[in-house]
């Protein structure tokens, strides 16, 4: 039986991953260690809270005593490390939390794994430490080209710099100590349970309420988008077959300008729930706002290695994934209301003013 520690499982991708794993594997024990920051939400896992295979532990990945206790008590043999401060804009406002969670937190987990897997005679057989990271570590591209696993790191925001540092630490633990590390660098995810500070849920949320849709700069920044379940499938593929010490890029072959995404959401909502008052389309809500400092122009991923070596391909087409995502937000108004009260309001007004 696998004994899996998932960190950050109450966040967007972690929650989707836990649902998938508990659906798919009978014989496993899964411990979710999450600090429940503003981005962590226990409601994301309400449906599995009573599953006897699942245990939630509220705690910080920087808490060395707690992390070591979990390794020892649970006999952890697999770590899937999602926990992080994950929002670029917040990292510009306050980088300290990113240094702590993303760098010190990853270091603390790596140390615990080293101690329990490499120097304990009762260590588990064939353990794995999968460190989940982002394509943002590679910096920004021009009009052409793709990030490969060999692209030099060039992080440009405090968020991406802290993720880059954590990737280097994970890689160093493989080379220095032989810790069984795997690293994944993925492009932008979208899907259910995403906190509405990120582009897609923010636009859905505002467009539903007839509020302004803030778009940075000229809206032409390009990102590669991947449906969250495809990312979770890729993480499972790397865990099952990835070569230790290696990095796998994960992407959707799906480059879109931000403004194209905003248009698509507006059109989907107009179609699903009708136009705004006086027959206005939701595109009329679009408001261009001052660009984010150091806003990377284009990210694009070459996911050829994971396709060739592990047979992983994205399955959910973008239009289908966006339909599912918009429908999920329509079907879960209580979830949305629960996360946009309180701190979110203060954050939103700091970022976008009183619109
Ligand atoms: P998220 O912000 O939605 O969730 C992060 C979770 O980590 C939250 O539940 C939070 O409570 C928890 N957490 C934060 N600090 C913690 C700490 N010190 N101790 C314990 N728990 C802590 O993030 P997400 O979008 O689900 O991203 C998950 C991971 O995937 C991150 O490492 C991120 O860098 C990476 N990633 C995200 C994307 C994306 O598009 N969202 C793309 C590529 C990679």
C-alpha cells in the first residue's frame, strides 16, 4: 500500500489531484498537509473528508518537527509537493511569504525525506519525491520558440524566483544525496476549485455579476493553458514512470492571448445565461488596466519529452475544458461566495480599485 503525503492539497491543483487519486486507487493512504492560507479551502475536499484512506493535517511545511513526525508516524513513501504561495501579483506585493513557503518549506520537506528515506534502516522501498513546479522559472519568450527541459532558468518575479530556487534545491538533493526526486514544470492550469484571483475564475466571477473585467496592459500576453485534470494525470505518469533526478515539462499545446480567454468566457456566459441588461454583451465589461510590473510576454511549453518517454498527452480540448470550468462556477455559487468574502475583497480593491 502506498503511503502518500500530498502538500497543499486544499489548494486548486492539490484538491483536484486528491480527488483523482482517491477515485483511482483503492489501496492507499493519503495524508494532506496544508496550512490553510487564504488559498487553501477545506470545502474543496468535503466529499472525501470521511474517507478512511484520507487524513487532513492542518500545518505548515516549514514546521520541521511536524513534517518529520508525519514521515515517521505514517511511514510516508511518496511525496507530491504542491504547497506553495502561488500568485505572482501577491509575490510582487509581499515576497517574504514566498521565500518562506516555497524555498524554506521545500527545503524542510527534502530534509525530512532525506532523514527518513536515506538514513533509517526501516526506510520504505523505492520512495519518490515529486516536486511540482511551474514553467515561469524559464522566464519570458519572444514571438517564437518553446521552453524545453534544457532551457536555462531566468525567473523574473519573486514567485518564479522562489519556485526556481526550490527546483534547484530538489535537484541538488538528487545529485548530492541520491534522494529520489522528480520535478515537473507545468504551464497555466484552469478548472474547478481555482481561487478567483487568477485570470479565468476572476473573469467568470466578475462577468457573472456584470462587473468590470480587468485585463492587464494590451491583453496580448500569451500563456499555454492546460485543464487541471490533465496536469494531475501528468503528475501520476511521472510518479509511475519518470526517471529519477529528471525534469518533465507539462503543457497543453494551447497558446492563448489573455484577451482571447476573456472573450471566450464572455461569449460562453452570454450563451449560457443570456446577455446583460439592455442587450449588452459581456465583452462590454472589459477594462484594460495598468500592466503588472515585469509582466512576462509569452510562455510556451515543449511537452515532447513527457509524451515520448511516458506516453502522456493532454486529453481535454481547450473549448471543452473551458465549458466545463464555466459550468462548474455556475453550479457552485456557494463555493465562490465563500472564498470571495473577507480578505479577497481587500486584496481585489488594492489591485484593481473600486470598479
Ligand atoms: P494554490 O495557491 O491554489 O494552493 C496552494 C495550497 O498550498 C493552499 O492550499 C495553501 O493553503 C497551501 N500552502 C501554502 N503555503 C503552505 C505552507 N507553508 N504549508 C502548508 N501548506 C501551504 O496553488 P495551485 O494553483 O494549486 O498550485 C499548486 C502548485 O502547482 C504550486 O506549487 C504552484 O507553483 C504549481 N503550479 C501551479 C500552476 C497553476 O496554473 N496554478 C501551474 C504550474 C505549477
